[in-house]
C-alpha cells in the first residue's frame, strides 16, 4: 500500500499549501507587521538603555580618574 514516506510527503505538501494560502491573507500580513514593529521598538529601547549604561560607566571612569589625579 502506501509507505510512511509518501504519507509524510503528502502531509508536507498539504502544510506547504496551507501556509502559502495563510501568508497571502491580509490578517496574517497585518499580524506580521505588528510583530515586526514591536521587535523594532524593543531593539530601539535596548539600544537606548545600553547607551545610558555606557554613559554612566564613562562618568564613573572619568570620576575615578579625576579622584586618582587629585590624590597623586
């Protein structure tokens, strides 16, 4: 009869066709845009946070260097 390979192939083809149909829907596109937008906002927030951490570290290093020069 049919082997498991052919069944798996058929299921894969069906899943591919279903995914292709899903991808073309406006609702799926809108959801993808929303997820991408949130991801980009998260990245921007992370960059801003890291910039503030970097500035704080630079301030601490500058203050330590100033204190060291005053003690010398």
